[in-house]
């Protein structure tokens, strides 16, 4: 029996933080280890071309992200790990999808509106057509399940629509995809706990998976715990929820009780949390360092991944080309 196919990826924008880990990467590792799915995980370098980044940084970030996927537990023996641009069929299928997608549907996407507002000096056409490439990423492998957070649901609906528009025009070919909505904790910024943790705000707002123990404690020491208007402060809530994710159950319980009794000491909470995070990612840091120190090994893994993905991608494109009449 063939397993349901899951396709996902992240853009290479630098070191991953604990929000990326709890919101995406950990979930991928769990899905992989459940043994119930076939996963295709890519480094979305083509998507990153929509962002402003130097070529050197982009090249470096691609290697870095691949190393971080693997260091965090993605096993190339179980999961096809590759770089998006190494499989040129992603772009090829995206072009065909461009030609079945109404512009008005793209202009509706809230993420486009947000990004266009943020990158107002670089509103390139790629920012608009990005969800089309995303549809190609998924449908190229006949993916049916896509693990996402709520913010990506609109794009997935578009992927489903694109498959439908294609099927209506050319006959039934692409499957209907479903979002695999997991209960994903939203990790908040250390310095502005009302907002999502995001590296665009600056290094002090995030804890990177690669941060050394002394960096983690220094960042946590500066984390905001004060409440602006009474009630539980969002910063404290965030720290407690991180302790629940990364620490021992008893430690988490101890601080929850202290919080309720009003005897909690934030300095102690930060110390415990720093130790828990540093310990949780000790193995990750070592593996990441080993992979980055051994570029040949990493390259070999990514080449093998692209080869595996390429077999499926070429078969899909060969069928699609016949269906649309260019072969
Ligand atoms: P980004 O680079 O912001 O597109 O994030 C890559 C992945 O990490 C996406 O699946 C996001 O939903 C997830 N993610 C990013 N930041 C957070 C956060 N603060 N909390 C939870 N998930 C996050």
C-alpha cells in the first residue's frame, strides 16, 4: 500500500529559531517517525528569490537550512530531502499553473498584501505568483497532505483551486489536497511577547536552535515578563509554555503552581528554561556543526534527494505535458 504523500519546505533565511522548530520542523520529524507517510522536504531556494538577499548569503543559507533539517532529526534514509531548484520541474509546472490561475485570485491573498506592504521597495511579480509555485511544489509529487499553520491555509485553498482549474480545463489529473492542521503552539517574541517570534525583528527576539547555552541564558534574562495591564503577562505565559515543550513535566508543574500561588520567581524560571533549551538542542548543535564542517557529505545527501525527487517530478511533467498538448 502506498503511503499518503506529504510535501513541505521552508525558505533559507538563516538560522532556524524555536518558533520554526515547534511550528514546523518538530512536526515534520514526528510525521516522518510515525512511519505512516512518505515525506518530501525541500529547501525553498526559488521562493527565497522573492526576498532581498545577496547571492552569497542565499548560497550559505541553503546549506545551513539543509544541515538544520537533518540535525533536528530529518533522516535522509526515510525522507526525501532536497533543494527545490535542483529539481527544475518545480518551475516548469509553476509556469503551466500560471496559465490556469486568474490574477484576481492571487491579489486576494492576505500574505501577498502583507509582504507587499513590508517589502514596498521590492514588490516583484514573484511575491504575487509565489502561491502558484507552492501549488507546483506540492502537486508535482501528487502530495495530498500539507502540514501547515493557520496562516498558510489560504494558500492551500489556492493550491486546491489550481488543481481544480487544471482538472476542469484538461481532465481529471491532480488529487485534492488537504491541510494537515496540527495544534501548533505559537511562540512569541522574547522582547515583544504580544507578537510572534520572528527573526526579522532582531536576534534578541528569538532563540535560535544553534544558540550556545550562554547566549540562551543572556537572551532569556532580557525577556519581558512584566504585564502592561494586570492578569497573566503574555511574556510569562510564553516562557511557561516553552518550559512545557522543552523541560521536564515536574519542573513545568512546579512553576505553574508557583505562578498560581503568586510565589513564582522569574529569574529562576528563566534559569530553568535556559538549561532545558540548551540541553534539548545539545545533540542538534553537535550534528549541525559536523554537517557544516563536512560539506561533501551534505552535498551527497542533497544530490541523492534531488535524484529521488527528480524521478517522480519528471514522470509527472511528462504526463502533464501530454495532457496540455506540448508533447
Ligand atoms: P517563516 O520562515 O516565518 O515562513 O516560518 C517557517 C515556518 O515556521 C512556518 O511553518 C511558520 O508557520 C513557522 N513559524 C515561524 N515563526 C513561528 C512562531 N513564532 N511560532 C510558531 N511557528 C512559527
